[in-house]
C-alpha cells in the first residue's frame, strides 16, 4: 500500500465508526467518478483523430458550398 493510502487509512481509523462509514461512502462515489472520467478520457483519446478529420471535412465542404442547412424536422 502506498504512503498516501496508509495516511488515508490512519485518518479514517481515527474517526468514530459512523463517520468512517460516511467517509468511505463519499470516497466510493468520488473514486467511481474518477474512474468514469478516466474511461471518457481514454475513449476520447481513441476517437480524437477521427473527430478532427470529420471537423476538417465539414469545414472543407462548407467552404466548397457543399453544405446544406440542417432540417430539424427530419431528425
């Protein structure tokens, strides 16, 4: 276990049981959020070049007059 994890365990162990449980629940939620962000970051980094290519294509087509106004009724 890292020294940071040891420090965290020591701080939590110093609290009353009820507070320990609250801290652990908050940490679970926080860690889940961090993991979710990490997955989004990984997903975005895998698709970033495709997104850039699509944006360049759209910009080029617009400059060439090939773009059309979007009809929201057809969505």
